[in-house]
């Protein structure tokens, strides 16, 4: 038996994760990216896009729970939710745990990510058949430009901000997001790690502050993402987001009212890291 490894090609991290591979279940190239599903003894199946691990069966719940439940519980009545990206279905699965949600629109540019996830990651891509779901294979950047005052929560579950995902972190995009949200809507996006990607975190936070009256930053520790201390940036039109606004009832492994509050950085540290002079 040969030892086979997959070395991740993370575009911004100064380190490379290396996974032992038992099996390559899928490898192909879509119109947009290279899609791979590996099987690794500890992590289970791992979805890899353009050489970067997006989620693994063992720990996917951490990222997906925090991406979905923090904004959805910060909002008192999230009925209409837009997910941009998220083709593996993990955020969607969590969003649909809220009975308040009447409609969840998932816009992922790459149909093949959805198809491959349904085939090889059935515990993650398990909610696409829910009648509340609308799936569109379109460019989220273009899609959002047609909407005004439409969504309670917008979650951007994108790949790293390189290539076609970069536009999802620009000022123009956040202006469209702001307009597409209802008057009390909340935006959340994945914005890389504190230690390795602080320049990106800072750029996105500063851009959000030009547009949203309330901007915040929370984190979750994600074992599969180099940098681990992963950030999620929030733009909110009306509600403070540091505490749930409703009783937490969904079934989760890690998210809870206590963990919601704990996820937000202490305010002093948060302001400090946003200053350009702050260096690790
Ligand atoms: N999307 C964001 C993953 C970012 C990972 N980046 C990295 N490790 N450099 C995850 C998709 C899960 N639904």
C-alpha cells in the first residue's frame, strides 16, 4: 500500500495542510473550478475546490452552524434568506432548521458543486429538496443587483476572495447587498482568518463600515482551514448582533446562546486589530 497525500493550495496561507488520502471519489473540472472529493481517514470526505478544502464531514458543522445561526438568531423573524455560494448545502441545511424561514434562495454560480455534493456528501447536501428552497445557478454578483428590500438575511458562503469570488468582497457588492436587504436586514460573509489573513479581514471590515450602520466580527475555530481562527463579518441595518434575539431552539452540536455571545471578539481587541498599525 502506498501512502498518498493531498497538499492543499491555499492562496493566502503561509502554510500548507497535507491530508492523507484513502481514496479520490471525484475529480473533475467545471466551467469555473476544479472540483475534488477525497476520503481521508480522520476527516472523512473532503470537498476541495481549486485545491482548497471547503468542508469535511467531521468538522463541517462548525462553520455551517456559525454562518447560519448567528445572523438568523440575531434577527427576530428571518423569513426570507439568501445564500450566495454555499453549493455544498451545509449553510442551507442549518438555515432550514429555523421554522421561521419561509423561503431560502441559494445562488451558486457552479451547478456542478451542487451535483457533486448531492452525490458524495449526502449528510451536508441534504436539504435541497425542502419545499422552501429555490436554487439558482447564476452569478450572485449579478443576481443581487435586481433586488431591493427583499431579504431578511443574506449569507455569503464563498471560496477565498481570489478569482471569481473576489467581487463578493467589494464595496459595489456590499452596496447591492445593503439594497437587497430589508430595512432591518443582516448580512454575514466568511472573511478568512485572524492570524494569516488580517489584511483581508481589515479591508472587508473597513468596506462594510462605509455601508452598514452596524458592523461586527465574530469567529469560530475551524480545524480544516489553515489559520483556524476563522472570521465572519456582519453588516446589520438595525439590530445589534452580539446576542440572539430569540430563544435558541435548533438542534446543533456547537452553536448555542452561550456560544453566540462568546463568538464575538471583545470590543477592545476588535477595534485594535482593525487599526493599520496593529501587527502580530
Ligand atoms: N467556504 C469558505 C471556505 C474558505 C476556506 N478557505 C481556506 N481554507 N483558505 C466554505 C464552504 C463550505 N460551505
